[in-house]
């Protein structure tokens, strides 16, 4: 089995890339995130796994062995093939998937295109105890997104104190999103929280007769 590739990137497509390994063009299926790290003409190294079927041999590439491990564990679930495995890694980070599996979070898996509620429940059931959060990626991502979201809120007019408090609340109420660290999603969640708090404050002020 081919467990890794190192070579010059010859082509990058929407769903795959070609890595030139000593004159052999190796076609690798990968997530958009992984493909985004590849540049034509530059050397790259990917962790890989090969899926062998009666009519095909397909190579899947990952940024590191940790991503590959999550992928291989996901496709061990009945009804989850390589396509859904890649889709899950396209929507969630490996650590977010570990957290979702450990917490029994069906909704997180249901967000993946092609995974309905029934299959999401099966995934959570079969992955219980198999995918365990590492505690390594999430804190690093949290530190990064918090600063960016706070800066965006400050630019929109909120005080540093209110922005920091809202970001902390978002992290506490949305651990999966915080682990994934997608700034756009987390900014929307935080703005929604600030909007809800503002609406409650306004309602309280009207009830008290404050104008």
C-alpha cells in the first residue's frame, strides 16, 4: 500500500491533484483544504491511503497522518464511503470530527452533504470510543479565531470588553465551531449572540419604562 507521496505538483483540480513522483504522475483525491496547500511546480508531501476495489484503485491524499487517521476511521462505518469521508473533512476539521464523535453530536455529522439523520446516528454509534479529541489542535485554532473575531467586532463599533465577552460566550456555546476555527462562521455566531443580547436588553428597558 502507498502510505505517502513526495514529488512535484503537476496539476491541481477541483477534487484532485497529480503529483509527479520520479516521472510517475500519481492522481490523488483530496479535500479543497488539502488541495489549497498544493502549488504547481513545487514539491509537496502527502499522507495517503489507497482504496482498492474490484474495478479501481484510488489514492486519497491528506496534509498529515492525523487527517488520514480520521478519514480511515470514518469510512470504517457502514454506509460511509471515501466520498463521504472526504466530504466530512471538507466541512469539519479532524479535531472537530473527533469532538463530535466523542460528544455524540449527530447534528455535526448531519451538516455534511450526503449524511442524513439516520446515517449520522449510525456514525456516532459506531465511532463511540474510536475517535477521541487530541486536545492539540483546538486550542491553537481558538487562539487565532478569537483575536480575528474580536478585531472585526471592534471595527463594527463594539467595545473591546463587549467583543471579548461575546467571543468567549460563542466559544462556550459552540465548541464544535470553536474547534473548527472558521472565522466567518464564528463571526456570524457572535453577531447573532450580540443581536440577541441587544434585543433582550431593549425589551427589559421597555418593560421598566426606560426610554
